[in-house]
C-alpha cells in the first residue's frame, strides 16, 4: 500500500477519537508509519468533530490535504456532506445512515439537507458512496456506543490490516467487559459493508 | 519500543525519562494531557495547581531545592505565569526546570492565538520546538541538560497540531537517575531579587544568551537537509512537516531551537541557496530575527500570519509568490450552506437552567414562535468567564456579554457598575475558574463596596478541558484524597454576607434567588450547585413529550438542550440523550405539562 489517508467525521460524543486511536495502533502493528490528529477541547462538546488519520511508509503532515483523502468515514450524514471536499476523486465514502439535527435546525433557523442532497454532494467527489445502518445495528446489539467499532468493521475491508490485528487493537483500547459486544459490532460492520458493496 | 503517542504524551514521557521529580500545571487546551499523562507515574510528584502562576512558582521552588521540575500550560496560561517566569529567568535555577507552553494557532479552544515564542526573547531564555511526537520525546532530555548547563529555565513551545497529533515514537530511554542531588544552596545574590542583586543578575543573563547562541550553532536538532539549491526553507514546529510536503525537493534548515538562533548556520545556509524563505505559523518571529542579521528572506509576504497553517495554505501562498511552477490544482469545492454545528452545552448540563433564568429575567431571548413581537431591550449585563459555560453566549440562551480571560468576569462587572451603567450587572464564573483567579476579584469587589451579583457555577470539576480535579473537589491530580477548599466559607470569609447555595436543576429556586440577589444593594453571591452531567452515574427515566398536550410553543427549545429536537412540526426528546430524573428542567418549564417520564406519557397515550 502506498498510502491511506482517512478522514473520520462525526458529532462530539460519537466515539470518533477512540476509533482513530484503534486504527493507529493497528497501523503500527502492521509496520506502517502513522500520524493522526483530532479535534479536542472546546470543539468536542456536541460539535462537529474530525480525526485525520494518515498511514504510509513515511508520513510528514498530520493533516490531510483537501481533495486527497482516500476514505471518508462519517458517523453522521450531515457531517459526511460537510467534509466531502476532503475526498479525492474516486475515493470511498462510508456513511452511517443516521441524522443528528443540529440545534439551529431544531430552532427552525436552518434546514437539515435531504438524503438526495447529501448523496449529490458526495457524488460530486466519487461514485463509491456506501450507506450503512450503523446506529440501527448498534442499537440492535444493545448499546448505541458501539457504533464507532461497527464503523471500523466497515473500514476494515479497505485497510491493509489483518482481522486479528484489528481485534487486538480494539481489545487493547476497551475495558474487558465491553470487548465481546464491540468485537460483535466489528464483525457486523464487516458483514454490512460486504452487503452494501454488492 | 515503538509507541503511538500524542505530542503531549511524548513530552510527559520525555520529561519522566529525563528524571523530572516535580510536575505542575493548570488544565488548558492544548496542554492539559502533559500533566495528566505524567501524573500516572507514582514515583514523582504531580499537581494541578490553582493557576499557572502558582504552577510556575512551585516548579521554581522545586528546581531551587534540587529537583528537576516541569510546569506546563497553554499559551494564555503563560500570561498568568509571566511574573514568576521572568523571575525564574532572572535568578536561574539549581536543578533543571522546563516550562512547556502550548500555543493554539487557529484558536481551536482559546480566547486568542498569541504567538508565545516572543516570551523566549522577552525572558532571554532558550526555546526548543518539536515538530512531532518523536522530537517532543527527544527534546525533553536535552531541555533539562541545557537548563542545568546554562542555569536557566528552558521554554518548550508546542502548538495544538503537535500536542494533539499522535505519531510513532521510538522509546529508547528509561528513567534517568540524577548524578548527584543538588540540594538548595543558600545564595542571597542569586535567589533574593532585591534591586541591588537583580542588577547583578542582568549581565549574567546577557552573557548566558551569548553562550546559548554559540551552543545553538551545534545543537543536534538544528539540521540542514540539502536538496535543490534554488529554494532554501527555514522552518520549525509542525510547519516543517507541512513545508516538506509542499516543497519535497527544496533545501531545509529545520530548527529545533528557535531562540537564540544559530547565526553562523543561518548565514551559511542562506549563502548556499538562491532564494531563502521562512515557513512559520503566526508572527514573523524567525523571519524578523533573521532579517535583523542582515539576511534577505521572505515568508509572511505570502504565508498568512493569522490562523493555523496546513499544506493547502502554504501551497496556495507559494503559488502566488511564484515559488511553485505549473497550474494550480483544480479548486476543490466546499459543501456550502449546510447547517453549522457549533459545540453546545450537553443534555443535562447544570449550567443550562441558570442561563435560561438569566436570559428570561434579563429579557434577552424570545421563543421561536414569538418572532413577530417587538424585541425588548435587555436590562441585564452578564459578564462571563472561561469554561464550558462560555457556550451560554450562543443562541438560544444568549446569556453572556463578555469573556476575556480567566477570572475577568468579576473585575469587569465591578468596572461596569462603577462606570454607572443603568443596567444590573451579574458576573458568571465556574468553580475551577473562581479558584484559579476569581478570588482576588471578589476580594476587590468586597473591599470597594461593589453591588454586583456573582454567580459561581459549581459543577465540581474542570469540565471543558476534560474533567480535571481542582482544590474544590477533594481529589489530587494523582487520584488521592486531599483537603477540600469549600466555596461557601471561602466566600463568607472574604466578607460577603448574602451567600445562597441553589440547586442547579430547580428553576423556581434559581429564579427567586437571582431576583433577590439583583434587588440586594450589596454584593451578593449565588453558588449554583449541580454535578457535571458527564459525572452522573445514573440516567433514569428519560423525558418525553406528550404530543396531544404539546402546542408547539417552543419554550423547551429555548434551553438549547441537544436532546430536545424539532423537525418543524413536532418537538421530541431523544431518549438516548436525555438524562431524565437527574435534570427535568424542560418538564419544569413546560406551560402545558406536556413533558414527563417516558413511561408516564406513553401510558397516557395508551388511554
């Protein structure tokens, strides 16, 4: 693999940063150089959150250039559209089919874009747009918070790491009592993306 | 051993391996994780200090007494600590002392984007600048050596993008044991800065700077990377990483020590390249220092001095300056006109209720359905402070009029009152911020017979930076039980007689307390107490809205609670976000009693 530039986006509290930490350790184990950078502090409180993950034999800038991300992993639909300009032409977008309307939408001062608008925005960058039912599957598994690991399961089909490496990294970052359900979420994610790719 | 570490974790590990014995800090993004990380080592002493000035003083005392010490803070934290920092620069140290200051270009989480590299020049102390986590780890060892060799505190400057990026670190050291313990040496001329002795210190400082400049010439992290000679780039910090990507073929002088500068090395490098540029974030700090040597160099003519840099911005500027040939890459369209998503107070936040009360008593906000009504003028000025609660300034709460720096709310409120404003003035400050630098403001208010109302939002933590302990929580930075500084006796001890403690989730009580405090001609204090929602162990009975009862008045939406959502037709509460019994503020406000525990409202629906 020459490089994998991955932009993870979502809303503060969805577990974006933990997801990118897990990818980071999987990259090291596999022998790649990795840099990642997150939004922390004030930006985190329910706001729009991004994590830049860059994997290559040698990485310099921790920030991905606009239009050069190989993958966009969006935990929320609006956040997929907002950051779509980071995708390279022909890159892969994996989008959790779930809407968290911002406050301005609830107060009626702004409008949440329709699904067709979001798809149009993404299609301007790439035809490889995959919607997955992350929040629904996580809820079915009994814990909405495993969404991030489900999304990692989706990514895993496009990243050059062994399944065992993924599972080890996930286990390292989670307390023992949460491992089982998260590994399940990971496997569900793998299954789901195989389904929607067909 | 290879580890994936953030810049802050690497700085902490580097300091620990360099034998640091005392570490101090006050939380502040992007510096917080340095102390959090080093505090895990139980064989050293680590503390959350009440503020950065105290942190600096404790670290200085430790260095005097022979322990390698570390004080870390965000860029504006060094403003607070600048007095003891200058003193440390004047007296020098005994054992090594390192001060880390983390800048925030782009003001991701700060009230300004000041360039703290100027502090090195002001204090005449050496400054080191890592450009990734490996260098952060490596430079800490050198920082302590330099400190001891030159008898000076050493400033280590990082930025958000270095502190909060993770990269691979080869951890190749273990904890060093200092060769000898240098216990405190009685030395009045060195440590007692009476004017007569302070004057003696000045020539020593100037000599020290000359020696440091000589040392900088061979400093191992000032590196020349030769490429093509038509372009030479002088750079440091994360800007180096960006510049290497933008100019993969150019020659580089990469500075790990950015004050004082290696003059000969710079001259030599400049003479070997056709065109010399500086790529640096914020002010032209390197550029102006290099220009002062009589060397022709450019940089800020095409690279912005405002905001955070990234490879795109450097590339764009370089094209304008004719540094890059070829046509610019296809412009990348940004998805415009999407609804914004600013940070918010959490569902169940203990600050929401009091801000709603201030907003309504102060006639500041109106429900969405009241669009047609004439806007009343606010009769209240709310001076604010720094923490999560600053988010109360956003719509729909609109309950904050100023936010300057830590602790400023109280002094500002008094100043407004003394200026003779016709409006009532309320100062709002968090518990950690009050202990940081609000106490002196309150002493001043009492002494000068202020009439303001001070509201202390006591959520029992330092929330915005990630829930650090503080003197009011009774737990130390290393997780041990300690003495608690109680707010009520503290405030009473200062001389305030009208002190009320109010439950943050009781709207009625909040309203009546604010009303009586505003009517009291003396200075009064309201402590609004309610634990930060992130600390709440139980979330039972999420609230729901009975659609039959609800007439869409929109009052509940005025709380700005992220759990309360509207699709334009019906207001609903997201049960996965609502904290339920622990809050109930929306239920207390609803004029039609349409909000209740989910089980109850669904039972009603069934009927």
